[in-house]
């Protein structure tokens, strides 16, 4: 286990009362909803950022908002840290606990409470998976737009915490653009409603503040999300290039021309080979970089948009242009992309970065990323949302080799700094968590962070909600 990133020291007054706390928590949730056995707690030690592990004090798995409120009221009274957890797919360590913390898992809250087609929205509990919403309304011609690669497993509560996006966020936006309201349990157990089915809310935009707050302002137990009508048709196309720089420049020119496809995804050669070996999606193996560009609309609209994109791609020396010819082929193309992280995990451990850069800087950042990785003697597979500049270099390493792990983390930190220095930011959708926490001062001044921490303190004065995350441990007010 790496020790490069520090956690706050556990509170001895909490650890010494573990037996009493467990007994009290059993009274607040239904039988079987408290995990206390040391071995049973092992799966909750980490999330998708597997380089770090901490075994929590206990895990509670409530089924209702009232039970969440009761747990929060109790933990607030006794100063017990609480770490919210959805499906544990966080790639920034956002759900990694600490030894004195109660993990509040929302995985049992899986009910779709209402589907309202008249207002084009659905209200769901926080433990509902992202894809389950689209599955529930698909037969009626609707879908939920945000589609992170982990959408089969990741939950709406976690999506809201990290403001998740996905391949189709280029056209439809990320979670905040598709979120209408939440039911929020505050740190002291108070239950409030923010937003709702109406498109605009009075007063301060607290809903916008909560989305992306990484579980530090309260616990989202229900969400009202926007539903969209399915497009008339959709068509993914593969574009192969002889260099990553050419592909990156092509993306910038497509967007610069005012063309907005529903998605533009990028893969370099290592990522192409990894995904093709897993999904057998028909990706070209004789190119150095691949773009998956999806357009939607009527046949005439798609033909016109693709013709314009092909002309731009030709100016950048495109080598391969391959349109999907059937729904099955289109599904395979997306299966390869959506499987990228899992397919990479079959061949190596990896750290996935999440920096975002202006589109004009894509080619430059790709080149510099390659130089950084080469200098550390590592390998990288680049696969990311190119249309909005959200980069996901997968740095391959051996987690059991401390030197290799240290190199991977150092290379990742350099890449994130590169993204900021190129005019971008530290995270596009994965969140800060612990992974990027100590880089926050590279993007923000201390004055900037003080203002953010003042807002956090207004919701949670004692900082018991997800306490080791987001803000550097040094310099906290």
C-alpha cells in the first residue's frame, strides 16, 4: 500500500468507542444493514483508486432517507467521520474511508420513485445505477444523457458527487446539466429539498453547489433528473490517423468549425490494441490514433455532418474512415470504448488521470504526456473524451513494486500540472478526492481555497463529512 498521500489521523475518542458505536448504529438501520466484521469490511477499504486502502470503523447500508438522517444525526452528535459511498467506482479515491469513519453506503437505495414524461424527468433513489434510468424509460423513447464508462455499475449519487460526464457529454452536458433537484441530508440529519421538476429555482443555486461537492456538503438520497427523447438515428464512425497529434488537431478543427457531434472519443495505439483484443470491435490496428465520432439525427442530417467532418479529417491526413453499418456494429464500437478501463486492467495495474485542456492544446499535451511517460520508463494508454478536452491517460505500472508505483504517481502529477499549465484544470469528471488533493494549490491560490473551505465549513463546521478529501491537509482553516 502506498503511503505517498496522507490521511488525517484517526480520532482516538472514536476508535475507543467502537463497540458502543456499533451497538447504537444497529438500532438505526434494519437488521443486516450494518457491516461490522473485520473481514466483511475489506471490500470497503478502497474504491476504483486501488493504490490506497483504509479499513473503516463500520459500514451502514440504509434503505430510506429517514435512516440516512438518523445515522447522520448520531454521527454528528458524537463527532464520528462519515464517508459516503455509492458503487465504489471512484477513480480519484473519493470513497476511500479512514479507520475512524463510518462508511454510509447508498447501494440499497435502488428504487425508481417516479417517471414523469409530462415534465420529462424521473425521480430516483441515490443508489440507482446510471444505466438503469435509461433502461427504465428506453421502451418509451427516452434516455438519461450522462453516460460514464462505468454506467453499468456507478450510481446517481456518486455521479452527482463527482459531476460525472461520459462520452455523450459533448452534446448533452455532464451531470449538472441534467440534474433538476435533490433530496439532501445535512450533516446534523436535517432533510432539505433543492430544486425540483421546475427548470429554475429561486434563491442561491445550492443545487449547483452540491453537484460536484464530493460528499462534503451533505448526503444526496434522491435525485430528479432530466429525461430526453431518443434521437431519430445515431451513427458512430471510426477515423484512423498516423499520429496522435493529427487526431488531436482534427478534433480542435471540427469543434472550431461549429460542428458538434454527439461524441468524439480518442484512443492511441496502445489503447486501440487493448480494447480490440477485449471487445473484437473491428478497430483498425494499422493506425497510431483513433477517433470515434458519433453523429445523430435524420439520415440527411447525419450524412451532411459526416461529410463536413470527413473533409476536415482529410486535411489532417486521415488514413481510415469506417462507418458503422448496423446497430450491432455500432454497439460493438461503443463496447470497445466503454470497456477500455476494464480491458486495461486485464494486462496491468494503472492510474487514470482526469485533466482537462482547451481543445487547441490537445496535440501539445498529448506530445508532452508521451515525453513525461518516456522519462519515467513507463507505458501509457490514452483514451478520453476528446470533444471536451477531458483527457484520461492510463499510466500502466506494477502496484506490487513500490518504485514503479511511486514513478506512476509522480508521472501522473506531472501530467495534471501540464494540463493546468496549458490552460486547463485538474479534473473533468472524476473529482479531486485524495488523488489530486495536494495539487489544488497548483490551480488555485490559498485565497481561492480559503473561500471554498469557508463554504464547506458553512455546511459542516467540524469537517466530519469525507474529511481527508479535496483540500490539502496543510493550510486548512
